């Protein structure tokens, strides 16, 4: 196992611990075979110790490089995606919340979280599966939730993949996203239908769908509460003009995929 393969194994174990549906769907779609993971996604704040630039450095040290850039005006997010020199490794999508665009109350809560972190947190080898590195109360979680579902999710869950992604291109028994979605619904899984179950199309070279996040218990500093955890995504890529499969993301679709961790999407 290479270092990067081992890393993704650790990230997957942490993810399925709070996303049992992903483990079951992985078996269902793979029919006993391994499933190729198209990408994982991370969320962070744009504050110095943990900003997108820190993720870039962490990923670059492992053979990744920056590819696309994306802006989400309404959600107040900036994102980039990273590809590995070995194209068989999963892509990584990282977004950061533009903290200064929120109310003083929300900014204060976020600064209180980031202030608890060591300066070099992003250099730690387990950073990408380190979980929540700060203490937060349920009350502060709810204050964040009122202004940004993203901020609340990140404050509760910290540094872990918020989803893995089944590459439909590599499945043996399914060729189109509609067949995948139908199989999932027949088995009782609920899809994110925000903006339609299928986001994108062959013209933008990427079709995506996702489950709604599972729910899991989180220990806040004042109480334990059950909140949305992580989800599973399904992606089919189409060839670009050069004949190679498109490797980027589509901002309009991503905008809806983010909402897979909303309590009601
Ligand atoms: C990332 C959402 C974007 C995609 O595939 O478009 C994304 C997130 O929910 O943090 O993963
Ligand atoms: Ni995704």
C-alpha cells in the first residue's frame, strides 16, 4: 500500500464510522468488487491556521497540485480542487468559508474555535482525518446554523471527508446515473433532490447525485445531540475535446451538493 492509499484508507474508516449508509451502498453498487473513489471533499474556515492555502501545502507535500478554482457567492465560499500526479488517486475538493462576510456574532464564535488550535495543526500527518480539534457548545452550534449550515457542520465535525464519491464510469453493473439513483431509491436511500436528483449533464461533462447525509450523535461541551453527518456522492464523467475524461468540477452543481448535509435539503 502506498502512503497515499493508506491515507485514504484512514479517511474512509473515519468516514464510515459516522456514515454507515456509505459502507452499505459501497457493497451494493460494487457487487463484491472494489469501487473507484472519484473524490473526497473537505470544508474549512479561511482563518490563517487552517485556511485553503494550508490544505494546499498539506496536499502538495503528498503529490497533489492545484487545478480548478470555484466561487460560491451566496454561501460565501471559495474552493479549489486538487489532482494527484498518479491520476488513479482520488481528486480532493476543498472549500473555505469567508468568515469576514458573516455577522460579528458568528465571526466571534469561529475565532474562538480556531484560537484553540496549535499553529502547526495542518502539518500533522493525520490532519485530514483528525476530526474536530476544538470544543464547541450546542448553543454556539445552533447560532452558527442560523447563518450558515456549512459553518455549523464544520464546527461540529472538523477535519474529515464530508463525502466520498462513487465513480460510475468504473462500475461494472451500472452505466448511467439514473440506474444508480433508481437502485438506491429501491433500497430505501434518500437522495438530495435539491435542484433535481441529477446535477449537471454531458454538456458540462459531469453528472452528479448524492444521498442526504446520515445522522449521528455528537458530544458538544454542554450536551449530546444527533445532527447530519456525512453523505455519499455518485459521479459520471464525460470526455473533453481531447478525448480524456473531464477532471474538473461544476460550480452550479457543487452549490447543490453542499446542501446534502442540510437537516432538510
Ligand atoms: C463539497 C460540495 C462540492 C462536488 O462534487 O461538486 C462537491 C462539500 O459539500 O463540501 O463535492
Ligand atoms: Ni463532491
